[in-house]
C-alpha cells in the first residue's frame, strides 16, 4: 500500500509539473469564409528559443562537454557518467538535436 501511495504522489507531481509548463494558445482571429478552418500550422520545436538557449542546448550535447565531464553517449541517446550510470534518459541527445535542426 505504501508503494502505491508513493507512486501516486510521484505521478501527481509529474502532472503538476506538466500543467505548470503547458502553454495553451487560443487563436480567435477571424478568417474569410472560403479559407479552410482545419488548416493547422506546424512550427519547428525551436520556435521561441533565444540564441543563448539554443547555444546552451548545443553545449549540453557537445563532444567537448562529454569529454570534460567524462560522460559517454550510448546508442539510444542516453548520457552515461564514467561509472556507466545514466545521467539523462534514453532519447535525450536525439531529442535535443531534433529541436536544434
């Protein structure tokens, strides 16, 4: 029972974190009648990032930082420390690189 309560508390924390970092934009502009209403504009993931934020992400996945800290990247995009312990989860490096493309 204690394990279930601990997991519940952890999941609630994750939900609250996601709620706090969600930005909902409601577009209330009027469109001409002949324009399709279901047209969706897809923006790149890096939209809204400043140059310094992009540079910080590049640095976080750079070979120089990896060498300086004694870290390695595995084939799944995970960052491992010198002892082989995961610092960042699977997909971290590939996700950052996709955002920067």
